[in-house]
């Protein structure tokens, strides 16, 4: 039987995917308005990484549990997209 926190982490990452995809799509509009400047390309790259994180991390967490890794390792995997999202929000507020 899988732990409930694994299901909860998967659900949180699935919910986080929707605003992450919206932010990635909005980042493309920033890129269009700035004529491919280096800063804009970097921001778009950062914002496109978050939806990919939200998709890849639950798979890695389930695989981690199946391989018998510690629950701390799996919890850290599941929290990585949330930490990254907090970093992006802090970046936006300071940009």
C-alpha cells in the first residue's frame, strides 16, 4: 500500500501544473515583446522548466517508493516543484 502523502504530493503537483503552464504560456508573450533579448530568453527557460518539473517529479517519486528509497528522499522530490515555484514568484516580485 502506498503512503497517503505520496498521493497528496502527486495531487499537489497536478494542481500546480495548471498555473505553471499558464505562466509558461505568458512567458512566451514576454519573449515576443522583447525581441529575443537574453534576459527574456532566460526567463522563458525558467518558466518552461516548472511545468516539466510538475510532470516528471510525481513519476520519479512513485519510482522512488517502488525502489524502496527513504520517505525523506521521496518527500524532497515531491517538494522540489513547490520550492522552484516559490523561487519564480520571488524572481517575479523582484524583476
